[in-house]
């Protein structure tokens, strides 16, 4: 029976043809053991010469000769040698099928597998079975290795079944190969089942099993297996130790890693460079950087892999300078950087913003042909962007032969980082296709630029495009919603996260707490906060911020104390939120106590903390004390500090200090509109109309206008915005009659408008008219008309609400039995039954 093999490619100049068996003798050697002679051959030329001599002597028909030839070709492991052995096997099969044996096919399978041609090795096995040669105990390990390297899952499972049918179940070598095969495929259940059914296990069995768990990212199970292995008396080898140490690195458990490393000495294992590399990587990933650095410096036989390990870890730990120092040492040792080295070096340059060294890395890549790798080009592009060299980054992008998704995203992220959102948007629209990361970059960019409505709109487009949101998406969306103050949207976002099973990590949980706090729903904010399994200082800061929005100073103090009890160390940001809460709550003494206690936590008060104290004292009417604190500050006051003092002067009518604060503000920020407006309001409140006219004349000469007050309210998912004094709004036909009704009912309730809030020198009747058209009054009136009885009313205002509008909202809440929530520039006001949560202190 002849085997019809597929046609082989004709010999080329790079291949070797089989010698003619009828050639005359030219070489005379002792060929008593041809197979043994083949073992001494080291090149293809030697093999072909020896084969030629064997043919001339007529010894080429012996199975041992053919087996030796195939084995030597397999050992050589080149395409040329394997092709030659396949032709030899075909000729032998044409002559005598009965002389074929498993050794010939096993050698071919092993050769193709070692050469990376797993599919070809599997094909050889099919031919072996087809011609009736039964596999032996060596066939299946070689064949499973082929299935592993070619990721041939279905073929591997069939081989497993065939090995059982042919009686090789329980063979140690075959079972070890099966464990390795299933482990490589990530099928840890199948891998474990094979292992558990083994009657005999050796170090290879245990090591292959541990390897499978490490590959599947189950480091805890891998380490447990190691200790179990030692317990049953199996001595680990160097490969086992490398795997287990790498598992400890993934766990970032230094104590466990050192416990495992102790076995190296206890077992008397010889330390090799791979083991040293694993140990250094473990120490780096566990944060023991100094120990890893010392080990690296003491290593006398550093290789490229070890240098790459230390460099990549330095970069991951945000130590770019150390990474570049390691690169310098590496070059001095005569090691040539490869692609992995260059990636770490470029990333280090990106972190440092070191354009010069980054450009040197780019030049090295060009000289050594490494610029053809996509990840190298992407890293260079990112480096130029982070160095502020946007034009050079664009040139790299334009010259890239293969612009992957990462390339496009790196370019967009670079534009966003450099503040060029318009160009980022244009590039985003030019992308041939986009992924979730692309959408996240753009949504985040819009939030960063305070384009909150546009960010929400883009998120909706993302949904329509069928792109599934993730945790990062929802952090940005929650942030945008919080700044908009849209509670209905906030509730929808929270529901959307739950329905779509989006993982709510600590960062997203914190964003949701902040979102609900900014939307005036502290109850929902605190419910989410209480359900968070892990809370860092940012989460506690968001919760304390929710109390600050409400002016609940005492609750903020309770949260801060609870945070300390749970062992969370405060930072400067949490003190800002705490002092803000105390300011809004009027808790001056407590404010001073916490401000002074900052040094106990190793925090030096910064200018923002002094600003909080100035605000606290100013709101409490202690304007002189606030002024004195400013004079005693260890740093120069900025425009925010003087602006805060000027606001306090306006509230408490301190004209002298207001004039001084306005002068200092003018020196720091000559173009500030706010100082003119505030000073004008101070003079107006004091009735100094000549001074008001002078300030407003200066404002007019600058060609600028006061920002008008505007208030918005959300009705049935649509936001309606009203501007103070603007009677052209399309809804005014509904608002005006409601305003007249409210005016009558409030007059009956004893309300007298506070005309001092009109800072214009006009008669009282005109003042009353102007006062009635304040934006929050228009928004509240429209909400009363547009919503059902008992429904809460929510209003967001761009400026601080005036005292008359504050009184207006209190009385309306009682007369109309409505809860009214107003978020102004500084805080939330919760009005109910004639009272406000701020206790008239804001």
C-alpha cells in the first residue's frame, strides 16, 4: 500500500536535493553504523554528504539508517533539514511500508514542533496513523507539544482521547504533556482533572500545573500548590521556583515572596540568572525597590532580560530617572538595547518630559530598524506629545505605515493633554474606527474643559453607536452630571450602571457620591458611600463635601473623626472640604481648631486653606479678624484671598477694608471684572452712589459687562434657563401671571421685599420691579406652573442668591407646600415650610 503524500516544493537554491543512489563512489568511510554516524553531523552539508555515501554503499534501505537521518535532520531544526528528511521518508515508504516504525515519525513530529510548525507536525501524525504505524509512549508527548505551540485546541482534545483509547492513560510523560497543553490553553479545570487522576507525579507534573495557574492569573492557587508540592516530598527545580516567585510578584506579597525564596537556599538549588531576574522582579513589584536595586547592582553577569526587568519596573513605579540610569549602565556593560529596552526608555522620557533624551531614543530606533514596530512608534508619539512637541508627534503619526487604534488614541490623548480639544475632536471624527478608550478620552476632555452638556450628549451618541460604557466612562459622565446639577439624570446614571453591570470600583463610587451631593441629594450620596466596601481619603472627602454643600458642619466633623478611626490618613484636600463645611455652618471656633491641627498630620496649610479660613471669618462677620489673618499669612495672598475678603465686606458693609482689598486685587489681576462688581455693590449697599458711578464708569471704559444672574430648572427632562431682568423668555406668558399670584400671596403672608438688594440708584417702585425679575424667582414661578402639587422644585443659579430671593423661596415653600432646592454659586439651600437648611447663614 503506497502513501500518497502531498506534492513537495521543488528544490531551490536554498534547499538540498537527495543524492542520486546510482552515483559512482567517491568517498570511502566506515559505514558499519550509519545511524551512529548521523549523530556526529552538525550541518546540513555533513548530513547530505554522509547520506550520499550510505546510498553508494547500498545501506539506505535499513530502517535504522532512515531513522538516524530523520533524527539528525530534526535535531538540526531548520526548514531545509526537515524538508530533506520528509523526502527521504517518502522514498522509504515507496519502497517498503512494512519497515516503517514510530521512531521515524516521532522524530519528524519533534522536528516540526521545535521549528514552530505545529500544524505540519499534526499532519505527520495523521500520515503515521494512515499508513498503520502505531504510536508509542514518545509520540503523544511530542504531538501534544505541537498542539500546544499551534494552539490547536480541537486536535489536542482528540489526541487526549486517542491516548486513552490506545492505552497510554497513566503514562507519566503523556500526562505531563496534557497538563502543559491544557494549561497553555487556559483550561485549568481540564488540567487539574488530568493531574488529580495521575497515580504517579514528578516535578514536571507539579511545575506544569503551577505554570497553568500562573498563566491563568491565579497566583494564589499557584503558591498554594508549591507548598503542597514541597509537603509531599517533591523537590522543586529552578523552573518551579521562577514560576512561584513570579506568582508572589503578581500577589505583591513581600512576606510570602521572601518565604518562597528561602527554599532556594534550603533545597540547595543552584541560582541561575532566570531565578535572579524573577527575585528582582518580585521585590520591585512588592515595593521593596532598594532591595531589588541592591541585588541588581551586586549581580556580576547581568543580561539583557535582567536589565529590561529593572527598567520596566522603575518606569511602572514612576522612577524614570532611575530607569535611564539603568540604561546607561547597561550600555557601559556592552549590552545592546532591544525593543523592550527602548519601550521602557521612551516611557521614562515621557514621564520626565525629557525631549532631548527622547529624541535620542527615536534616533536609536531609526538607526537600528526598531521604528517598524507599532508599539515603538506609539511610544515615541506619546513621548513627543508629553514633551509638548505636538508637531513632531504629528510627523511620527503621519509616517507610521500601520496606524493602529492605539496610535489614534495616543494622538487624541496628546491633544487633550496639551489643551487642544478642538484638534482632538477633529482627529476623533477622522478615525476609521473608534473603541471605548477613544470615546472615554473625548468625554473626559469635554468634562475637563467644563463642557458638561456636550459630554453628556457625546455619551448618548456613544450609546447609539452601540459602544458599551465601562467604569472610566461612567466616572466622567457622573462628574459632568454633578456639575450640571441634574438630579433626574443622576438617578438615571445610577440605574444605568446597575442595569449594565458596570463594575463600581472605589473611584466610580466616589464619583457617584460627589455627583449626588452636587445634585442636591445628600441622602442618596450617603447611601452609596455607606455601601462602599473600600474607602480611601478621596471617598471620605466626597462624603464630607456632601455635608459642606448642605452646610452641615457638625456632620462633616463626625465623618472626619470616623475617617480617622478607620485609619485613613487625611490629606490637604479633605481639610479644604472640612473647612468649607465649617464655613457654611458658621462654626468659627471648630474651624480654627481644625486649621491649627493640620500640622499634627504633617500637612502645612497652603493658600487654599488660608482662603477657607478667610471665607469662614468673613461670613461670620469677623472681617477685621480675616484681614488680620491675611496680613499674617506666610505666603503672598492671591486674588482669590482678596476676592473672598471683598465679598465679606459686601455682605457686612465694610467700605474701608473693601477699598483696600479691591486695590490689592487690581494689582494682582488688573483685568478682573469681579472686583469692580463687588466694590460697586459695597458702595451701593452703603448708599455711596457717586462711588458706584465712578466704579461702573471704569468698568464701562474697559468694555466689559457684569455677568447677569441666570437660573435653570429641569422639567420633564428638559432644562429651562432664565436670566435676571429678561422678559423675552418664551415661557414668560406662563411665568408673569404666576409671579403676580405669588406676589399677592406673599404680601398676605407679610412679606416685604428687601429693596437694598437692588444696587441701582432708582426709585423704590422700579427697584421692586427689578427685584421681581431676579432669575431664581422666574425659575421657581415657572416650576410651580409646570409641576404637580407637592413635587419638589430644583433650581441651579450661577451666582450667590440674594437675601430677598432667599426670603422669597422660604415663604413660597410654606405657602405652596413645596420643597425647594436651590444650588447657588457657593452651596445648596433646602427650603421647606418657611425654613432653610443654611439657617439664614450663607
